[in-house]
C-alpha cells in the first residue's frame, strides 16, 4: 500500500481507502463478508475509512467502530458525515442552512457519530450535502470551531453534491475546511478545472469518491441490468441514465490494457493524479477488496492511455434522479 499526505492535516493516508456506504442501505450486504473485507483491508495497509450517519441510520458507523476496536493497535483514520436536518439528499439552490445544518444539529449528530464509532474524537467530520451560498453563515462556522476546540473532531470536510464540484469554492476559502470529498473518475473529470487547483493552493485534502461511477465503470452493466426496488441504484439507474452509462462504459473497453480489468484501470486513472489524497471504492466482498487494494503499487497509467481516457470526460448536469 502506498500512502499520501492528506492536505494540511499532515496525515499519511492509504491511497486506497474504504467507502462504507454499501455496508448499509444496499441490497446484497452481508455483515460477515463485510467484516472479512474490512479486516483484510486493514491487514493490507488500508487506514482510511469513510462512512456516514446516513448509511443505515448509524449502522455503518457502528460497523466501523467495531473494526477500530478489533485493530486497536493500528492507527485508522475514521471519516463520517452529518446528515442534513431535513434528510434531503442532495441539497438544492433553494435549501437554507437552518433547514440542513443549524448549530445544534451539527453538534447533536457529531455526538451521535462519536457514540456509534465508540471514539472520543472523530478524525474527519463532513457535511453530507452542501451549498456554497452558505459559506459565510455564522452557525456552521461556529459549530466547526467549537467542535475542534472541544476535541470532538480533528478536521472538517465537505462532501460535494453529485456533479457540482464547484459548489464549495467559497467555503474552502474560509479556512475552516480541511478536506473535500468529490465524485472523480474517468467520466467525472470536472473537479480538475477549478476545485483541484484551489485545493492545492489551500492545501486541502481530496477524497475521490464513486471511482466506478456507481458500478458503470466495472464494465459489467448492460442495458437490461436491474436492481431490487429497495436498492438505491434502482432509482438512480433509470433507463435514461443506464442506457447512456452502458454506452460510455462500452466505449472504454477497447482501451483496457492486456492483463488489466476495467475497475483496475478506473482506479489507476484516479491514482495517476497526485493531487488526490485517497480514493474510496466500496468493497463489500473480499475478492473486490483484494482486487482494489492491489491497484496501490505506485504505478499509474501510461501517459498515452491517460491522454486517451481524458477524451472520455462526460460532463453531466444534476437531475431529479441524480441524487
């Protein structure tokens, strides 16, 4: 496992982290296999784990808390997120801070996460939705400052809404945010335009999420793929999205190097960007964890292939189904 400096926190985090959404709220989750995957990841050097209260109403946090206890001899960086008070994902331009992150709500859910994680301080707390128009509002700023002073959190981050990488630029300039989590993959290259340069200037850590475009970049979906009604992806991969996603993924298949899979190529594309601190694929199954962790070997992709993949940038606009 290779490690990278995580912005001005100075943490050395594994460049392959662990996204824990799939451990609660997706169909097919199996606690025993999830725990095996988590333990394997720790043994292979993964030290960054990203969860949220919203993943199973604290259940994913509890799973992470138990993992930390099982590996108390290792330093694991625990990152979680505060749900918006109105429990609406994502926020919109009409959303008000007092409806999403009033002072008391920020403190209340940080306390809930501390209890679920069974720790006295959270390495990285994050806002689970965000609007940059809130940047100068006093309530969230005071809450972040108070939580840091009290030692309840070590750093604060923002998880940016899907396909809105610039919806945080003014907020980062407040100096109160140490990390930003953003969708970044072969298709979603827009963070490179303005967000990544500002993060570099301000020394803000970058978490790349959704490296496989919710599964499209595994290359296994077809236009006939379906998901159970209680699976979040059933509302995301509506025909309009599924059909175009499969077409874009199929166009990549001729570029996959011999001996490499599409998921590996997708991860190596992200890791080829030195500005990324860590990428957090979901790894519910042991074989997925083994495959993903192997991508951290210090080897990116050849320049020629990177140039070709740059041509597959796919800029999308938020819709009623993009969540």
